[in-house]
């Protein structure tokens, strides 16, 4: 029987060859000024070659002021169009679609870069971001209109570049979330207060994009189903509930979106997104880059630096993680033969089974509730890497497709492995999240040496493969 995950997915004006999307995941591959380079093309090509149906690009800022961190390619002016056209052409060679994720960091700006130095980040609020202590200022109505125009221009440029659609990154604590959130948005005007007002900014962007690019260009929105704004800092307000997010999704559909992409959380990283461990040793090594970014970063650095303080951080970080998950579906047991013997020397089959049970499909029950209440396709993200589990999620109508980031960083050819009949990759992602912290200073890639049989050199070669072919050769 043909696997459900390999079946095409039809949107309003876009057909994707299978149900596996590469979720947005960012590395510092690009040039400081926001232009792109060959490493970005190499990066996206890895996943297209590996068989995914569509790639949702890394976080692509619509303005320089909306970058999380320098060295992210932007779509802030027409000069960027030729580069993104080349990215699209390369991905299309593999019958893979490319959806640009139009983004703005708002106050969640980890490293400002020279162009944002000494400027407070734009947000829905003047309240300092609670985890790193990133400073911000509440946007004026003029700044809101300028930002709407920037998103519209970004969508127009993506279409002119020949890409297949755009996604609004309205999840995980970035600018749209800062407006949507009942825990963050404290405005007193028509963009704050009730849910309808808090959703106004996002809905105005969708409507304005539709006016600019028409109804035949794919547009989807990524939404945090449950916000958990108090996930790390207990005295923060909890933020939006699932019921509120369902209402937002219904409005997003009515405004003209073609799909909903379900995530969770209102800060990034977040204990439930990305799923898995928080690598404190890597945080100690790389977090120093953020010391000047926020007023709480030195406090955090001390928590990472001194092992005696690790229990304090771990308690706060993990306190909302469910001790026992209630899965909407049951995953199939994996077998000894499923895993590579060199991998099993470090991670037993039983341990890997427990990791899958703990983390796979973390947002699936929320996606299922949203799917019951909208008519457009629903894509769900959160730790997927087992074919039988993904198939059941789709067959039982919990979601229409899944998006995957870190397990695809570990196994770029995951879809090819599914096509060959493997239920899980021979060397699965262990949800260690070392990739997450390394990307502050190092190229994005898998940093779990256990997946390379303990061979660090092999791991380094794999990470550095994003630079082949090189820009000049």
C-alpha cells in the first residue's frame, strides 16, 4: 500500500508531491548585508535532493531591522530577487517547491548587527522581553503601516523570483506573535486589547498581500496553537489558549490564507519548540555572543557557566514539559535492525524508542483541533521522523502534512529512506539540540557525534559540506 506521506497534497493553487515539508531552520550562511550566497543554495539543495515535497525557507526578514541575527538573507529590496530566483531554480530541479517564510523578529532580536546597534527593537509593547531581556519599543501606527508594506513587498518579490508561495511567520514569539499574544500585547489602541484587535495586524498583512499578488499565489501562516508565554519565567502571563488560536486560524482562513502551519510557544528557543534537550554545555560555550544583547543575558550565562546552577535553569526550563505525554495516536515499536550498529553503541533501541515517544508529534493534538475548525490544509511541526507515525497522523485526519527541521538536518535524505521502506532512519535525530546552540557561531548542521560513530572529524566534514560547491571554484 502506498504510504500516505508520499501522496501529493493539493492546496488552493499549489500541489506538493508529498506530505513532508522541510520546516524553516536558519543558519548564518549568508552575507552580512542581507544578500545571499552559494552556501544558502547548497543548504536548500540538500533537502530538495533528499526528497522533501516543499521547503519552507529559513526565517527571511522583510526589513533589516527585523533580523534575529546577522548573516540571514533578506527580501527587503528588489536587488534580492535574482538571488532568490537562483535558490528557487535549484530546488525546482528536484520537483520540490520553495515557500519563502516572510518574517520579522520584533523584540526577539538575538544579535542586533551594526545596522540595528543602539536601536530598540520594534514590537507591540514597550515591555522588555522576559528571557534574554531584549529591549523594545511599541510601534507607532505609522511604523505598523510601514511594516505591513514591507511584508507586501516581500510577497511581491517572492512571486517575481518565481517561488511557489510565502509563509507568514506568525508563531514562536516573533513580531506577529507579539501582537497576537494576550501575554505580551499591552496596547490600548485598535491593535491591542481583545483578540480581534490583537489579530488585526496579521489579518491586515494577509489582506494586503492578497491585494498585491492576487488569489493564485500560495500563502500560509504559521501559528502557535498554545502560547506558553510563561514557560520559562513563571510570573509572565500565560498567553493565548488553544481556543483563541483556533479563532485566529479561522480569521486567517477568511482573510485569504491557503494553509495553517501549527507550532507552539512564544519565545524561541522554547522548552516545547524545538523539542528535546537543552544542551547546557553548548550554551555555556556559545551564549557569550549574546552577552551584550539583553539585560538578562549575563544572568543566563552564569546559569549556563556554573554547573552548580544548572538545576535551577533545568527546573525553570523544563517545568511545563509533560511528564507523560498523551499521544493522539500510538507509535509503532522500532526494531534492533532498524538502527545502525554503530549508532546503537551509543543509543540503544530502547532509548531511541523512548525519545520518539517523548518528543515525536508534540503539537499533533493541537493541530487536530485546529483542523476540525478550518477548511484549509493543516501542516503540523514537532519532532517527526517515523514513517508509520506520520502515516497514521495523516490517515486519521489529524493533519494533512508534517514539517520537519532538526531530524532532517540529521538525515537530509529522510524522505528517500521512507521511500525505501525504512520506518525510522538508521541514525535518527536524538533531539539533542546541539545544532540549535552551535548556530550562534558555527555553521548549522548536526553536532551529535554519536550519529557519526563517535568520529568527530566525520561530523565536522558533514557540517562543512554546506560550503560545497564553494562560491568561487
